[in-house]
C-alpha cells in the first residue's frame, strides 16, 4: 500500500512497540458521542511507565482553552499492554 505521508506509517509502527498508555473515552450520554460514536476511544502510547504517568498528570489539568463555563467530560485511564 502506498502512503502519501510516510511519517504516518512510522508513527503507527512506533506505537505498536510501546506498552504503557492512556485511554481516553467519553461518559455515557455525552453529546460529543453523537458525533464520534458511543464507543469512541483514543489511545496514547509511551515508552515507559514514568513518561506515561507524567503525560497522565498533564492531561488531568484543565487547560486554558476552555471557557470558564465549560467542563471537559473526557475519561482518562492508564492502560498497559501485556
């Protein structure tokens, strides 16, 4: 299969070797699920547990792009491949 952007292939291959991750999901009934699908999820993979834990702590912080009245509803959890 030909790829327009070869870097997209290398990112996927690199992620397959990483065992420590963060899974992002939406709560049941979240309205964003109407766009993304009820079973939507995204995984972020890291080289080691410490790198993953640092990223997890950053993801828990409410960033400055939200309006004061917005409340993010994503669910994040640590995951590990065996």
